[in-house]
C-alpha cells in the first residue's frame, strides 16, 4: 500500500517548456487535489477532482491544466512554464475529509 | 469566504518548554471541520487531527492537545514538554461543506523551532 505517490520528485524547466506531474493513489479515493506551496503562503489549491472524468478549479488555477482519466491518477500539466510557477507541488487524495498527501515535487523554472 | 489565520509565523522554544500554536478561522457555515497538519523538515505533510464543529471537547494525544472554542473561532494546538523532533511547520485548515467537506482551506503555517 503505497498511499499517494508523485513523479518526478524534482524537475528544472526553462521558461516556456511544458511538463506533466503525475499523482497516483492506491486507496480508491474519489477526491484528488493539486496544491502548490510557496514560502509564507501555505498551501494553495490549484485544481481538484471529485471523481474520475471530473475536474474543477481551485484558488490558483491559471497556467495549469489537469486530467483525471483514471480514478487512481491525477495529472497536473504546465503548458508553458513561467518562473512564477517555481514551487513545491503536492498532490493529495481524500476520504471523509481527511486528506492524504504525496511527498511533493520541487519544480524550478529558470 | 472561509479563511484561516495563523498569526505566528515562527516560534522558537527550548526543549521541554510548552508551546501553543494559534489558529483562528472564519466561516459562515454552521457545520465544518478543522484540521492540523505537521510538515517536518523532510517535507511531507502529516495529518494530526480532525475536529467537527459540533464537538467542542478538548482533545489530548500524548504531549499534544487541542483547544477548540467556537465562541472565539479558534482551534489552538499545544505541545507540552516540547522536543527537538517537534520542530516543523504546522498548518491549521478548515473544510468547506459545499464539496462534502472534502476541500480544505489552509492557514499560512507556523514554523516551530525547538532547540536542545
């Protein structure tokens, strides 16, 4: 039982490049989330999903897209990376309002 | 809109001191959940507690205790006899009922430094 896993753990991008972050959970949770964590700002919700095939915008969705084609996976895409997207990205899944977090992905955009 | 305020950005204590981390929340909902998460230096987020709005009893778990007061919209966290391993960033969070209490709003966190 791996819980919530994220790949990759680290990534460096140049401005304008694209990439996809993968989140996988093996707990059969319906809800999944993508957050970003920046110094002094806590965790801010980017997008979330209430089930397979559904996604919704969170607090800071601009510049990101998501897809939930399978219940266990939630992908976060950056089409054209910007330095402002340098952050630590956390994925989470939840049941009964308790969220389980992945280990995070540290992304640097130069 | 829901909001969580953790006014203490950073707290430094010496081992064995007691320390309280403050959390104040705003919500128009009568039913909600409150949470505390711990983020140690390794970076992962660890769930500590969930409390629903109808249960105002204080909770104690070992050296950790939580004081929930609806009258002041506060959900404070106390660590008794702190230890170096308690050094971490602690986040308070509030859930929104419009998604079945699945969406969380986080505070900005309090960094706790416990020195030997």
